[in-house]
C-alpha cells in the first residue's frame, strides 16, 4: 500500500513537469475587463525564435478584430549562459459585449493557457461645452420620397479633430447589398469646419444613388470608426472609437400607372435641340448635316429612346451610330445623346421634317412632361448655278452706207465676239460647280471611311425595309437590341407602347444590367432567350401567320 502511494506521487510529479513544459508559452493581457469599442493587448512570451516566425491567429478572429501584432527579442549572456526570450504583442478589439475566452495559442512547440475576457457595453460619447467627440459623421440624402430609378444624391461627411489610425467607413457595402446602385461623384473633398468651438478636418464623399425596386425601407446605418493615438509611450494605438449617423428612411414609388410611354425616364430636366433653322433652302445634290442632341439631368444616356428614321423620295438619309455620354458633377449625373444624320438631296421639292418629342417624368414637379423639337422645312431647288438654255444669236439691223462699207462688218464681228466670251464664262462656272460638288462627295465618303460601321450597325442602317430574322439570337448589346425592336415597330407603324408588359419589363431589366454596372440586377442568357421568343411571337402574330422556320430557342 505504501509503495502504491509512492508510485502515484512520482507519477503526478512527472505529469506536472511535462504539463509545465508543454505550457512554456506565457500569455497575459493588460486588462481582463474591456469596454466595447476599446482595444487591449495580448502579450505572449517564450523561447521561440522571432526570425521567420509564422503564427496562426485565426482562432482569435471569431470574437476579436486583430488590429496589430509586434514582436521583440531580448538576449542575455550571463556567466557563460546564453538565453533568448521573444515577446509577441497582439492588439485586439472585441466585436461585441459578452464573456469570451482567448484560446490556447501554439508557437512552434510552445503553448499558452486560455484567458477569459469580459467585454462590457460602452457608454455613448458625451458631448457638451467642455467635452466634445474627436470624431463625428453626418449622412444626407437629397430625396427620401421619390420614384423608382430616379436619381438621389448621397452626401457623407467625416469629421475628425485628431489623427485617427485604421479609420474605416461602414455602410457602403451594406447599401449595395440592399439593392441600391451607387456611383462615386469625383474625388473626396477635404476642408475644415468649426463645431462646438472645436476645429475639425472634414472629408466629404458624394454618391449618385438609384433604387431599382419600389418600396419603403430604412437605409443601413453608416458608422465611422478608428483608433485614437496612444497616450502612453511605447504603444502606437490608443482607445478605439466609433460614431454612427442618424438612420434614414426612404420611400420609393413605382412607375405611375397612367404614364403614357413605354420608356420610363424619371429626370429633373430634359432638353432636345438640333442645329437646323425652321426653314432651310438647299439645292439638289447638296448635303446637310443634322445633329440632334438630347440632354437629360438625373439619368443615364442609355434611357434616351431612338429617333424615327427619315424616309423621302427627295433625299437620302445616312445615320451614324449615336454617341452616349454620362457627365457626373456635384448636381449628379447628366446623360447626353447625340445623333448625326447626313441628308443628301436628290430631287427638287418641299420636304417637312416632322417634329420630334420625348415623354418623360419630372421628379421635381411629379408630373409627366413632353419635350418637343419643332418641325423643319426643306425647300429643295434645282441644282445651284444650273446653266440656262443658250440664247439665239441676234444681230441688230445695220444701216449700210456705200461710203463707209467697213463699219457694219466691224460692228457685227465685235458683237459675235462678246457673245462667245459670255458663253465661255458660263461654261467655266458650270464646270467649276461640278468639280466642287464632286469634291464634296469625295470628302463625305472619306469621312464615312474614317468611322466604319460595325456589322450590326451596317445591317441596321442599310436594310431598313427588311424584317429581322428571329431565328438569329438578339445581340448582347442593349443599344443594338433596342434598334432592332424599334426597326420592327416602325415597319408595322406601331409605337413601343404596343409591346406587352412582360416584354417591357424584360427590356427594363436588360437596360439596368447593361448600363448600371453597380446595379444588383443581372440579365441572364435565359432571360435574353425569353425576350427573343416573346418578341418573335409578338411580331409573328402581327403578320397573321407563324414563321415557317422553327424557333432557335426552346420556349
């Protein structure tokens, strides 16, 4: 019995020794009770090497943010004994209040003991005449009650009166995850502002925001956080600090049911202009360039619809691909579309270019408006400087006197010479006009050669009278697809409002996914197949019979 007790005692001592060897890594924290939004330090000390040190701190990231880690080595040589001790200092910040355990950490063959940490709820920062917060944040939205796909301007201002480490703005990613599209306006602005007798350095951020879906909801809370400078020597970071902006609720209204157009254009302002006078006089064979410009404030250029084509036996019209530009400034986004059309007259007569109109929704007044460009009149006359029919040569009667027989002869020759000179001048002018007209035509052809059209554009502009073959898939580009649909509608003397609601919704989704890269909407290949089949069925029904060829896509 006595031997058994001695055996157990020895075994316990041996196990205790091995246990202390396996826990040779010393771990301690600078405090075991930490307020929320404040950091603390975990210090690990052992005989491990600081060179090429690889340490896994992933176990800490579940409950803490790892803000920093630093290492140092202390080497001593005493009485022939060499010792080295390495210290690893890790700065941690709790993610939320509660009681947490820092797990055992292993470095090389050394392990630490677990440590328990209590995180208390932080008191809000009090501001008053004698105490002000060193940082602040404000968030403003110019429109909180507006319409779907209408522009909103978001302004975020970050205030700080001290240097802030690891500064971070939260809320942008959460806003995008909520189904809103954002686009940055320019660079950040920096300036100073005085509040509560305290001077702040202000960083201002501006965004254009679009809501693609109707509904009432609250925007994610924006917060500004970082670490204040350390007050004690030897530590880089001090207390963590965070401030949050006031919540913002918005109401996004759907497209009004009485909106008369198939193209939904919510905007602040829409302008339509060209560079022609109300009445133009032009000669046969001359060329006129017409530049149509549409500017829409608060929307992208992609929403601007196509213009009708000009068809007349008096002239030929050649259209270039439209130029789409989005200009972004502090007032938001302005979409600009420019269409260039070359009009080459070929027969005399009077031609009226009809008025052009675009229906849109004024988000400022909440009313439907129509912007109209008045009609233009072309008076096409015969070719410029066209020579008149040669006049018969006439000779005035001359009294012949016997005593001066040479006088009549001299007078007749002079008149004939003058008439021939006039005819030569007329012919020279006519030839000059012909050469000048040829030079203009060559110049136009050279200009068109500098800007060759793509295959799709060439087909769309030169085959205006041919119907689209729905056995071929729609192009992936929205503008090209939109042109095909408008071409088919014009061939049937119909407007876009005649399309079914399902087709119009698919087109709206296509537009949003193509021209809003930050939008959460995606137009998949399956949806493009559905759009192709729906359009094929719609236009085939207008012909009164189904296409003989089978559909390229399954229904």
